């Protein structure tokens, strides 16, 4: 909301938060705040017909990985070292195996790789 542009998303946005309780009026038809356990949140979202979800945010991704709720990872590597930030991966209760299905170079610098969870 702070970029002074129109809302950029066409699909519904679900915001995971245990502290936010209300969406600003101008976003009420675009954003829904959800809270609780991830499995219950996913059940609710799936019941609404949404089954392919884009999960973003370091801590959020870590939470989904800890509960083994990620089926596909798209990891984009930008060769600019910032030196700090929230790591994408953290401790997991067990190793999670993913298979690489594609990788491409964008703009001659950026590498984007796609991995699918191996549940066999």
C-alpha cells in the first residue's frame, strides 16, 4: 500500500496474521486476514476453491516448510549480497527432499529454479 500505485493483484490475497484484525476499507474485497494453525487455514482456503497458493515471506515460508506443506519451490537467486535479512530456510524437524524440474537464467544474471517435493 505504500508505493502509491493501484492494487497490483487480481487474485485474492490472504494475509497470515495473529495481530492484524481488520483490513483497510479500500482493500476489503481484495484482502482477507487469516489466523490459526496452518492446516486449518489451508482447509478454509481450499474450501473456498483455492488450491494453488503462492506463499511468500521468509518466516511464513519457514512455517509452511516446518509442517511439510510446500509442494513446489521456485527459488530466484539474485547475485546481490545484502549481508543481512531473514534466511529463507531454518531448522526443520526432518529433511525434506525436493527434485529439480527446471532452471533458467534471466537477464543474464538472475537464476530461477523450480523444485517439486518428492513424497515417495
